[in-house]
């Protein structure tokens, strides 16, 4: 963690220095990757479900998809299944999802 501080001026001009703790970025190295680019609903979810079934609890799956519906689909699927959606990143039209198998 990086220690930083922020200066604040109080009501009567009194200065305060408050520590700010910057959180280190979380880096996940996926245990398995699947590429669902070019596939449309429901196939990215179907492929994700199949891949997760073969994984051990605690492992992380990376899934790539370019279907615009994949973001709400993955959010919904992870809530329904209880698997943890660790991150969603987007590079142009391609989404990158990291999912941790919890069950």
C-alpha cells in the first residue's frame, strides 16, 4: 500500500492532514481461459457454465466475449449461480470477465 495524505481546511481555516491509504490493484491470473468472441446469447453463458463445471472451487476463469448482452448476462448468471464475478473489463468491443468458482 502507498501512504499518502490529503490536506483539508476546516471551518476556521485550521488545516488538517488526513492519511489516505491507496489500495493496490487486484491482479488475477486465470486458471482457464475461454474465447467466446463471435458468439451471441446464450452461447457465452453456456460455454462459461461448461468451463466452470470442470474447474475446482477457488479457481478463476477468464471469458472473452463481444456480444453486447454479455455484460448483463454475466452479472445475472453470477448472481444466480453464486460464482463470484471478480471483474469486467472492456477493450473496444471485447469484454473480459474474470469469474471465481465458489461452489
